[in-house]
């Protein structure tokens, strides 16, 4: 199935399922960029998307400055799209399932001895 049609079908399915307008916009933006990336790299059919394509795309996003949280959101959107393609029997397996989420760097602010009042 052509990627651009599969992408449109997925968005239509989300609208049909009453996904919020914010989530639809999110899918259009984040998933749309992945679809564009695939097409730019001669991947025009959903069946041709591999683990490597997804990883390379996320790596490119990371190199552009995307933080772990953003990368994980993009990965989740790609997974949802490819899960839908599995449901529709367009593909057998979701190659995005093999990609692990990135660890978020959590900055936990702790009080200094001075702030506590020094014991």
C-alpha cells in the first residue's frame, strides 16, 4: 500500500474513533514528517518500512536536537500507525516494536544543607 494513502487512511481512522483534534494535529505533524522522510529516502510503500528506517529517522531527529521525550513521542506515533497497518493486514509485523524508548534524563532538584537549615 502506498505510504501516503496509508497515512491518510490512518488519520481518517483516528477521526472516526473521535480522537481529539489536538491528537490528530499531533499525528499529522509528527507522523507526517516521518512519512516525508520515508518518501525522500525512496520508501513509498508501507510494506518497505524497516526497523532501520525508523531508527535512522529517530537518530536524525536526535541529531537535530530532539530530546528523549520528543523522540519517544515520535516513536509512539510511528508505532500506532504501524500497529494500525498490522490490524488492516497491510503488514504482518510492526518493525517499530523492536525499538526501545529512550531514557529520559530526569533532573531532580534536591535541597542543599543551607536550604534545609543545616543539621
